[in-house]
C-alpha cells in the first residue's frame, strides 16, 4: 500500500531571543489511506508543530522549516508555491485545530465559516454552499442545524464548537484529516461522541487521520500506528499493539505506567520525575537522559539512533536490547 503522507527528517526551528528552539528535530513518520496515526507525548514535545508544518502554517518569523521532506500523494509539499498550497490546505488536507473558541472567527456565523471553504475549493454557488453547510451540520450530529447555521461561536457549547470545527475540516471531503487535540476540555461523554464521529466519518470517506493527543486512552481507542514524541524527537514508533504491549523506550514505559489503574486505586500514581528541558538547550545526547530511569554515561554523550526492534517497530534508546530485562526491575506502582 502506497503512503498517503510521508514525513522524512522534518526539522522546524523557532529563532528567539533566547536562542534557536528546535521544536521538531529530524522527525519521520508515514500514513496510508484509511489508517490513523496517533501522535502522543506531553506538552511541548512537537506534536502540534509537526501538524502545522504539514499544513505549512508555521509563522515566519520566528519559525522556519529548515530541513526534511513532506510527501503528500507523492508530491513534496514543501516545494510548492503558496498558491498551490492554498489549493491543498482545507481541500485535500483538513485540520481540526486545538482551540475551537480561538480558531473560529467570532464575527461570522458558523454557517458562513463552513461555506467559505466550500465556495473557495468546490466552486459552489452561495445557495449550493448553504445546502452543503447544512448537510455537514447534520452529518456531525448538531441538532437544529438551520438554527445553529445562523448562530455565532460564542452562542454554542464547547462540544458544539468542536463539531463545527469538524464540519469545516470535512466540508471538502479531504483525503487527510489532522485532528489536533479534538477532545481537549470536553467532558468524557462528548469526548466519546467526537471520537466515534471521527471514526465513523473516516470509514465513510476513507480518510487518513493523524490524531494528536496526550491521552493514551484516546490513542488506544482510535489509532492503528503510534509515534511517541519527546522533546522534538520521535522516541518510539510502531503499530498500536506493539507500543502498548511491548514498549521498548523508557519514556513510553513511563507514560504507560502513569496511567491510573482501577484495581490499584489506593496506591500512588507512578510519575516521570523531572521536567522537559527547554527547547533552546536540549542535552547533547539523548533528550530524555535527564529523566530516564535506565540512563548510562553514553546517553549523555551521544544521541541514540532509531533502531528497528521488530518489524515496523523502532525505538531510539542505547539500551533497547536490554530494556525487557530492565522493565522487570522498574517500579510499577500503578500497574
């Protein structure tokens, strides 16, 4: 199966007064049509910047894509003109942005904002665009779509605004959907509805989906492949079962251990000690070495390469070969 999207050695840096912030540094992953890739990691690891790089929405200055390739349907979109990129953005590639309240324009109605992309990319008349907008509102499960069509973002709940964002992203039937924290700040019932909706529409439309989140529960629910990111790097990459049942990177192990377990509700949660280093001064070697339980001297001095540990499963750790033995001595207070 050919890849719908292939990101190779992507580097996106921000040039600040404090120095060069390497937000995304040598990141690679791929996605086929109909697949869901989960990008997971804590805040500041480079998930959203990776997505914005694919959309070519990095603010310049201070940001700049300094290296790498992004192939979409075999074409390197980093080499396209801005006009060519505008034809792809919102049409072939849709994006659900992280904050629906700030991503939606407060002075336009929800219907107008859905119509805009349809008129631009699908070349529909105003009346046809209105019918398409109402169809999308029904598709994403918004009650009384004729009324919501005329309302402004501030008149809707968080869950409704998120559905409006999904309707906008899907209005042109994109082949790739990037969902950046689509369930943040939503209650668990609405979260489940949004995830079910994205899954349903993915099957109907045959899209590839990139799901960006810090929630491993969401990743387990929807993803076929997972890229675990830490401090601008991909720490581990593989199929969802490989990552959850056979983790090979200490950071992935730490994340999985930190998930609360119902049968251990009286015990303290496991945590990953320390803090993420600032992006302007990452360690010389492994970026995770300042917090790693398995750290050795080599980790401080040399950056570990991504090594394939089994078919389709790669990890960047100097101790990958012995990590299974190390896991046995690792404290699992939450497991």
